[in-house]
C-alpha cells in the first residue's frame, strides 16, 4: 500500500506481535495457538472452581467444561481476546471478594499485553466496571481494590495502544473508515436485525469463537424447569438475559450507528457492539451451572459426562483448524473441499514465490505488485510489496487512488462496487469474472477472459507485476505481458506472472 502510518498498524507492545519478531512465522503461530488454548482451559477451570463450582463433587463439570471451552475456535491473531476472558474475570472476581494475590495483579496487567483493546479490552473493562458499580450501589461502599484492578487494566491498554488512541483523537490522518456507508453496510430493516440477533444467539460470532449453542440452551432450559433452588434459577436466568442482551445489541447495532451518524463519526471508527467477545465465556458458564442441576439427578454423573462429550463434539466440529488437521491426518475421511484444507506450507508457497522473486531479479522494494485470485498476504509474507491488501485502517486518499485500478471492474458489478465503496477494508484487484471470496488453486478451471484492470493507473503507483492464480486471457489487450507460469509440487497455486513491460 506504498506505506501505512505506524498508528494504523498493531501495537508492538503485544506478546502475539512480539512472538513473530523472535520466532519464525510458523513457530510463532504454533506457540501462540497452543498458549491461547491452554490459557482458555486454565482460565475457565480457575473461574469455575474458585467462583462458581467449588465443591469436590462438581469437579467433573469444572474439568469437562474447561476442556470443551479450550477447543473453541478462535482467531490466533486476536491473542487471548476471546479465550482469555475467563482468566481475566477470575482475577476480577478475586478483587471483588478482596481475596486477591500477586498473581491476580499479574493477570489484570498482562491481559492487555496479550489481547487487543478494540476487540475485547474495552468491553472487558466495561463489564468489570458494571460489577464494581453494582456492588457499590448494593453495598453502599466502593471496592477500592477492584477499582484499582480495573484502572490498572485500562492504564496498560492506554500504554499498549497509545499510537492508536493518539491518532484517533489527534486526527493525524483521514482513515478510509470515514467513508463507511452504513446505509449499505447496515440497512435499517428490522428483519435483518432480528436475523443477526438470532444468528449470534445460536452460534455466537465467528471473530470471537464460533460454535453452535443450541445444546447448551436446551440444557439450561431443562435445568431451569427441573431445579427448585431459587439461586440456581436466578443464575441461569441472569446469564440467559445477558446473552440475549448482547445478541440484541449486536443485531440492532445499525440503529445505534445511524442514530449517532449525524452527531459523531465515532461509531464508524469503533464498533461498540463487540460485547459478543464475551459470549463464548458466558455460554460455557451457563453450561457449567446448568450441568450442576443434572449432576444431582439419579445417574447424574453419567448424564453429565454424556452432556460434556456432546458439547465437546459440537465445539470441535465448529473448529475448522481441528477438522482440517483431522482430515489430513487420516487421509481425507471428511471429504472437505480442497480449498478448505490447505496446509501452511502449500498456502504460503515459499519456494514458488522465491522462484518468482529470483526470476524478476529486481530488489523487491523497487517495484509493486497486485494479486488476482489469492490473498495479497501471501505475496507480502514472501517479501513482495503489494498495492493491494486487507487492512482495517488505512489512508482514505489511498483508497481513492487504488480505486482507479479497479474502477472499470466495479462499474460492471454493482455488489462488488458497494462492497468496496461502502467498506473498503479489502482493497483487492477485483475481477467481475471471479469471486473475491474464493481461492483459486492450481487445478481450478477458472479464467479471466475480459479483465478491465486499469494498468495505466497501476503503473502510476509503481505497479510493475501482476501475480494471478488464474490465467488472464486478454492480458495483452489491457497492457500486460505474460512472463512465465510458476508451479511447484508443494504449492496450492499455479501463479501466472504478468508484467507491464517485457522482461529484458
């Protein structure tokens, strides 16, 4: 993208980011993957054992729920924004009870260094603040230890995300997000809002850890109907209402955005509906508390084990990484589509892109490329400087400049035009002939017969090479020359290299 403001990038004071500085990418990914899921297990175990199910006979629920929660699918690049919530609230509840230790201080201080403010931090602090205010009103006394813990979390987030916060308030640059068109992105239709509410209720949200929740909901209703203890019913109802409230806020968030659009641009810069990052934790708390009723039935232990096994299976089935690895380990028994089972080596194809780099034989910093039919992140991973990219925050002026390259493509595809103009985070070399959300592998029969890319606009941005995973059959008509086709046994792709000038 010819350079981004530093504040548009992620903070360097983050353990996930720092791990990629210290280790090779695959090693860093593996370490983070294991660590995040281990923290998810440990956090849920401690939260349940200390604050919800402390009795020895309830430990089967504690262990089983912690195991099922730990395999929730999560975006590794979000750190512990989702799976770290139980650990954070374990410490917060310790402060609430004034039974905190040094380890609790470490948790509330380190949580911001391994999670992200815009994804989860802001919402975790708000929820902790709600607990503080609730106790203050009921007990007529401010819990100073809890207040100090919350302020400590906020302070560390402020230090970690200083550049982001500063750029927002100083308006150091105009972000492409200021052009978000919520009339198109979030139409004010109650049907759409109820649908979003329903979807987030039955399977949480894909960014925050997606899994189907119907089984937990059924167990909760059974427990609610069968248990005669008032405090048990109150816990279940409170958790269900909290879940419903978060889902409704997310579903009807477009009304909130539209209502404030004429007053402030803040909702365009920050999504206030991301309380859904708390949903995986809350659903599993509901599951554990509901199972406590089942455990007290005749044959309750066996029924509890069965319920845990069913929910564990449901959660694993929602974990794409688990399914892909299982499929590869046992010879494709799940018959998953090829584009869904790409290995790390085949996806990034280092040997293949190294061959492309060597063929071009020009320092990579001296020219720019765009990618067609695959993610620009792959080229970026291999050292290429791309004009296209997936960025959640970049210069508005760059969006307008890049748009000239794809303006003719957008002109013939209304949905693609709305997708880019109203949102624009995915600044890709779109083609009206192939879908932007499909990865075109080497055995794909797809081809572009009538590309409308504006190569002159591309050249004005120092663009010299087009990397495409599908052939561009009218390359010569738009000013491109096919240089070579690159294939590799270990790669998922066949890359067609086109240049704006003939290779010397």
